[in-house]
C-alpha cells in the first residue's frame, strides 16, 4: 500500500542531491579551474509475479511466443554517479608570471601531504619559503622545481620549460620543466576538494608527458583557466528540479488524501 510513498521518497532524495550539485556548480562559477559536476540517474524497477506473468512464463516454456513482455513496475530512481565535466574553461589573462593554464588535455601534478599524487587544472602557482613551486594550498608541483634566490624574472614556455633571470641578468637559465598528465577516462577521477583529483580504477593509470606534444595541452603563461560552469544552464536545471520536486510533493499529498479517505470509509 505504501509503495507509491517509497517511490516518491526516492525521487525526492535524488532531486535533493541534484540540487546540491547545481548549487555547488553555481557557487564555483568564478573558481579558477573548477569543473562542473552533473548528476546521473537511473530508474529502479521490479518484475511483478502476477497470474499474467506466470502464464507468460508457461507459454515460453512450451515454445510459444507471448503477446506481451514482462510486467515491470517502477519502484523509484537513484543516483548512479556524479562525474565532472572536463571541457575547457575560458582562459583569462593575468599579470602574474606564475599563473599558467593548460590549453587542451591534461592536468598539473601535485604531491599531497601524505606523499600521494593529486591532479588539477588550476594553475595559480606560488613559491614557498624554500623556493619550491606549489599550488595555493602548498602542495608541491611535480616534477619539483626550485626557484633560485635573486630571481627577477620567470619565463614558462608552451612545452612547460621554466627559465629564470637572476638579478636582472639578460641571460636566462632553465631550472626545470612542468609536465602534463593525462588519463584514459578523466570522468572517472575522484574529487578530493581544493580543485584536485586522484586516480581511480575507472580513470585509468596517469600518463605523464611533455606539454604541447603528442596530444598533451600547451601551457600558457600569464593565464588562468576559468570555471566551465554555464550559469544560465545551471539556473534552468534548478528551475526544472524545483518544478519536478513540487510535482512529486503534490502526488504524495494526493496519495495521502486517498489513504485518509479510505480510513474514513472503514470507520
């Protein structure tokens, strides 16, 4: 008797999760390197063992073709996954030589506090007190590059080569090269916050390569990749979710009214 309420409950839970996803996307519409998420859903169903179903199975066992298929009843909906959309965001020009962006495929590679690697598209880099190039959270960029004392100019080429000028010298020297990492299935990466991701079985093994070569994206200095969130599309999603949620709520209220009427008829 209460199956319709269960079906409605599954829908409300899913729409609540999707609304959280939309809200998170909108909140990060101006976050550097942020990738919009989406909510993938699937329906739940069960095959009812009714007289018609028993008759159908008997016909099949006797080599006959029934005129109708299995009798399936929907039992709700559930969230399957919440993958990220890794399409390119718009590049924005900045005044910082340590602001870099990837034009094309790939991720920057960082070392986390526990020694494992994480990957991200946000290239707002900094130099720590030991001269290491890091992300804003202090995670060291890989391969590790140390900026010498007295550096007055930093040049980063499209292939990731980092050159510096010391004490305003005209001559520059190479101090390292920023690599770019690719995955067979970026949508399978696991988000760990701070615009960083870690590999999973679904993402495949990370493959490091040289920027601007063999399909790896080129590195652009004095640039940051903006969020790829489409604000208008997310607002439309929000309106649709609200309307569907309201419709399910009204269905629950109608069913509750039917149960109330039945109870009154019994008394």
